[in-house]
C-alpha cells in the first residue's frame, strides 16, 4: 500500500492556489491518552487545520521545549507505543481525509526498523515523516524506503544553515521544507522574528518545495505575519498548552478547536 505524499502535495498546492498559507498543527500521540489524542487531532482539523503532524513521544526530545516535553512525558507514562502512533494516524486520516505526517526523532525508527516503520505508516494512510535530527548524509536508507512506500521526507532547516547546506538538504527532501524560525527549542514566543523571513527566502532560492515555518507561532497575529512570507504556518506548543491548561479533556478539545479556528483566520489575513 502506498502512503499519501500526493495528498500532501495537492493540499499544499491548493492552499497556494487559494493565495494563502497552509495551517499545519502538531500534537503528540498518546496525549492526554491515545483516544484523547485522536480526538484532539480531529478537533484541530475541524477548527481549520489543513495538515497535521503527529509527534512520536520521545524521552529525549532535543528540539522540543518544556510544553511538548510535558506532553511527551504524560504520553510515555501512559504507555504509548509506536503502534498507538500508527493508530492515531490511521483513525485521524480515515475520519478527516487530511494529510497526516509523523514527526519523530531518528532513534525510535532505527530501533523499530526502517522497512517496518515505513510499511506501517503507509498502511495507516500517513503522508510522510518530519525527521529533525536525521542528517541528510545519513538518510539514504530512510529515503529509499520512504520513496518506495509513497511517503514524504521532510527535513528541518535553521537560520544557521548556510546556503550550500540548504541546497543539499532541500535536494534530498520531499513534501515541504520545515524552516525553524529561530535557533532554540519549540515553544510560544512574543515574536517570531525577522530571521524566519530571511531563512524562507534563502531556502526558496534552492528549491521549488513549499517552505513552512515553525517554532514560536501561537496566535492569529503571528500566523498572519508568517503566512505573509511562508507557504505554511506550523503550530505545536500553543495547541499542547491549550490541552494542558484545560480543566478536563472536553474543555481541552474545545480549546484546541477554537485556537485552530483563530489561526486558520490568521493565515487567511496575511
């Protein structure tokens, strides 16, 4: 069975044709529970998210700040497994038809087995993976299996990436390029910063892939700002914080759906 890279490509092409950026939401699998995490994904899509990233909880999430670390810890203590990540992808995609990616560090895939992981993700209807800590020069095995099973390989670029390095990364990637808006870990910020716009411009000079910006976006104003120069706006910590701050799961689902609605309006006001 083939994965859904083409659905990802057509979704991003459609938002570009509509003269707006895509809203890409991130939520970890297994948070607050496996079932609750699936419902949270459905809620952000109902609110207006175009694409969703499912985080594979990890005990050492080096790119993630305290909010996502807290959610990962809850998921891991709840016993979440890769099978639960695949179930989250499958049920969310079947219920919504939206492209769903997995965002994961390399170690869990390496231990699980690249072939096994890509086969299962494709069978679940996944669109691909975002791999923040997999060096491009060590990615050939992953890309071989991802290509075979119709999955996108999304690499992360940062403001520190030199132009030659950007060209190497974008040449190896597919789906879109994840541009980290600043140096540091995930989390909400008062300002996204000018570094992000410069990085998008330098990245676009190397590729025709859509360039989507993450790290720091938490409200409609910031979403509109980033949507003015990027193909997609990625929001994670703000959704997770809304769930963490809610008094119960029902309130959390309502909060993330509402936030998705505000952000969806933001990307349309660029």
